[in-house]
C-alpha cells in the first residue's frame, strides 16, 4: 500500500487546488526552507561517505543532459525542463515508498547535486548572467549541505536526536511535495497535443539517463561502491522523473513568465504513468 501513498498525496493537492485555498506559497516555503534542509542535514551528517560520489555524479549528469538539450534548442526554459529533474518532491517519496530508507539516502544525494546545479545553472541561463557563487551558497540545499558536513563528527548524536524528528520531516517532505505538484496540476489546462509534445523529450531524457545510470553503476561496481551497486532499481527510477517544479519559480523570478508550467505539468503526468508501470513491474518481479 505504501507504493500508492505518493499518489494519494498528489490527489489531496489536486483537491485543494479545486478550492479557493491558496497554500502553494506557504507549503513551498515550509518545504524548501525547513523540511528538505532537515532531511538533507540528517542524511549528510550520518551517511556522507556513501553520498558524496552520487552528489558529484548527479551534477555531471545534469550537465550532460543540458548539453544534449542544447543540440535541439537554445531556449533556456526548455533546456532547464530537460536537465533539471524533480528528484526531491517526486523522486524521494516514490523511492522511499518503493525501496525504503536506503533508497532515500541515494535520492537525497542526487537531489543535493541536482539542486546545486539547477539553482546555479538555472539562474545563470535565465538571467543571462555568469555563474554567481555568492547566490549559490545562499540557497537552502547548499546551506543544509554545509551544516550536514559540519555535523559529521557528531553523527551519532545527530542520529539519536533525529529518531523522532527525521521521520516526521521526511513524511512532510513527501506529503507537501506531492501535494504542491497536485495543486499545480489542477491549475494548468493541458490538451492532448501538449502531452504528445512532451513525450518526445521525456523518452530522449529517459534514454540518456539510462545510459548514464548504467555507466555509473558499472563504475561503482568496479570500485566496490556497494551503496550504488545494491540500489540499481532506485537509480533507474531517476530516468523516469519529470522536470523540477522549482523551474517555474526560477522562471517567474528572472523572466516574469510561466511558460514552464505546461511542460512541467505534462511531464509530471507522463512520469506518473511511467513510474506506476515501473512500480508494478518491480512489485511483480518480487
């Protein structure tokens, strides 16, 4: 039943989106500035040795995806929708439900890498400015990463203190993330042609990510990185994720437009179907 919990949270968000309640701003603030940083700090402080390689690999994968996208278009919004994936808000709750807490460590590491790249590259592309280190280090994921690294010597104490806090923060991250996606989906009207338009980028991105994940898994096996080797199904879940919802926040801030809402919404719907089929195949195989 835990497999269907993220879809339940999504439905709650969709239902809220049908009302006059506008909780997107409050929910997004709680998610990005409290619950996601708490989850990052806990996992970095207690599992950094198994996360650092995945953080770097995810950042490199995003750069490769960006390069592939720019072969077809130089539109910065479309480029971001292709390379910046919804790892935190969608990938984490689904991976945790499907594969448990060990999968959460991998997804959180991937989320940290993608957030660092997404915020820095995204801001630069949309604003037309060069890389800004000062702004990057002020983003919540990077601050949480720094705090987590500083707390590594106190990992046992962090694990002890987080016995009750961490499960709650992880639940709220899953619930609020999926609920916000549901609210966005309820607000954007899409047509069949929009889904057909987004299917091609989804399939191309999935294929490229599958190649990159396979190469990463082979390298991890060569260097005996057991965390990666033992969690291949979690890594391949990354291939099915849609564009990050945070893209529309960046676009609104730098361009004053919301063109990414439609590809994000369509991509999310396509991704949910693909993930449901993937989850079904995983369940049947066991």
